[in-house]
């Protein structure tokens, strides 16, 4: 199972996929492994969520710029 302290979305997304796959395919649950696994998944989830929010905020800035350009072009007509 991969571990990461990375802030990259892809790395943390892979942690989430790995944990989900491990939980789905294990034949006998290992209770000693569960808490550390959930902790890793929770940290990865929070990082993914933060990255998605940061990207969304950045894209909204560009949307505002494009909207302003579009509005000014319409007023020129």
C-alpha cells in the first residue's frame, strides 16, 4: 500500500484508490491495519479536497476575466 506526504492530487488520489482496493479485496479484515489505513485515507482525502478547491478558485478567476472580456466585446457592438 502506498504512503504519501505529497501535496500532489494524483499521489493522494492513488492512496485513496489503494486503500479502497485493499479494503474491497481483503479476505479477512486486519483490525490492526484498519486505523492507520483510515488515517492515511483521511489525510489523502483532505489533500485532494484542498487541491480541488484551489483549482476551482483559480479557474473562477479566469472565468471572471473571460466574462469581463466577453461583456466588453458585446458592448462594443
